[in-house]
C-alpha cells in the first residue's frame, strides 16, 4: 500500500466527482470490499469483527453518501472503517484495559530512563513467533497499534496514515513512535506472561471471543472444555469472565415480571396508527 497519494491510498481508482450515486457505490463494492477487509483484518485479530466492520462501512457510506465531497471513494470508505474500528476498540468488551494516554506515558517514562533496556535477541526471537507477536500487538491501544501495523506491516506512509486518521503529520509520527516503543516493551516484557501461560490451552484472545457464546450455551462440548481449561490456568482471563457473569446476572435482575403496562397504551397506539392512515389488524 505504499506510494499512493494521501487521498487515494493504495489504489489506482480514478477520482469520482461528488455527489456519489448509490449505484456507483454498489458497483464499487465488489472491488473495494476485499481491500477494506484486509485493512480491517490487519488491525483486529477477529475475522468476524473485521467482516462485520466492512459490512457496516458500506451501510454507513450509503446512509452518508451525500457527505462525500469527491476524490477517492476508497480513501473515504477507509476513514469510515477506521472510525468504526476505533469505536469497537474503545467500547469493546476486552481490548482496552487502561487509557491509551496512561499506557503511552508509562512506556515513555521507561524509555526516558537511561537504565531501561531490553535484550534485542529476545525481542527478535519473540517477534518471529507469530502468536507472541500478535499477542503483543493486540495489547497495544488501537490508535498506536493501527499506526504501527499500517506503516510497518502494510507499507503505508506517514502522510497516508495522517490522511486516513484525519490528524496532522506530527500526531501521526508520534503515534508511530509511541506504538513502536510499546511493541518493543511488550515483547521485551513478555517472558513472565509466557511462563504463566505455559500449558494453558487456547490463546487469550480466542478464549475471550468465545466467552459470550459460552455464556449463551452455544459452544460445542470440545470448545467448552478448552475454554474451561483455559480459564483454570490463565492469570488474566478469569476476572474478565467473572465480570461478564456478574454484569449479565445483574442485568437479568432488572427484568420485572410484575410490571403492568399502562392501561391505555393499546388505545393510544391505535390512535397513532389511524392518524398515519394505517388500518388496525382485525
């Protein structure tokens, strides 16, 4: 994806004049959806989450097509997709354990300390293990993770990142710098976590994606056994699981089986229907 103009990232698509017609958007979906999926998949470990984000991107683009001001449709769609992924990361169930700025400040304090360092051979060895590298990446806050992945993995330039995220060049450079620091620190500090996870089935992210289906009784017996074994041995997932169970239980308690509907609700609903010219069902 390197080498493209900031308003047409990674694509040879000819600029399209505004306003964007709905039929034009539909025609472009076949060619753009795979590229948008790769964009989303590079930033989230969940194929299901990436797929849903791409579909929602086209829905939102259709709803907001009047806001398209011309140029590259793909760049515009990438911005929509980016905002959706940011919302998922900030409001997701598991990904953000502490604020981005707190983590960034913590890592920068370490890097400012002249005595702080890591073993480069250990960092390289862990980076060459895809599971370890992905685990370290997924623990980075989204804004910093996305800058590192898009620049160092996907080959985007800093101006391209700045254009898509709608930020200035200095901010984009800062995100890339901080993200790289966080990643190296995460890889350098991974040994205690690796030792704690020895012999524990499933990766944390896979286990956390499965917890909701587990609560709803939708896992197979083998999947249920693997998740339960993971929860028995993992040092970090059980509190998250307990939190989900507790919140789910309390939400269920809000349901009041003795609540009584207002006696004139049906009448007022019928009047509203008649005012709209809709016949009541027989």
